[in-house]
């Protein structure tokens, strides 16, 4: 399983390698790998700067979906600190947390390059 940096829809790669995401989104599955994007962002890569903001972004994002794939990073302590609070809230509100597996519902962004 893999996730492309910036997701399948990233357009920053155009400056470096035109069409790379189109090629990768075809070649990766052809070689037996699965890729996932996300449908909920914690926004911890720029917009959110506190544990509370990450928590609120995730809760808001998952609240309107039957299946959520959350993008959240482990390189910022405030984001790591939000995980326990998110899990507790989720369990108290009937959510189930599962690891991604090849059989997981797929979330793909439109290819951006």
C-alpha cells in the first residue's frame, strides 16, 4: 500500500515531470500495489497548528461520511497529540477504526498531472 506525496491530484509535479501522476496511477496498480488518497484532511501540513484544530478538522471531516480515509502526519507533535482524542471521540460516537488493507474502500483523487 502506498500514498503518493501530495496525493494523486497533486499538480506540483508538473514543474518537475509532466504527466508523472498519470503514469504512476496506472503503473503502481499494474505492478500489484495499491494506492490510496484521502477524503478527510487533518490539515496538519499547513493550516492547522494546534491539537484542537487537528481534532476539529478530523471530526468535521468524518461526520458526513460512511467511510473515511484520514490524512494525518506524525511529524508534528500537536498532530500526534490529537490522535488519542480523535479515537476516544470516535469510539464514543460509534465509529470503527481499521487499518488500510488491499480490500479497504478505495479513495482516489482525480489525477492532477
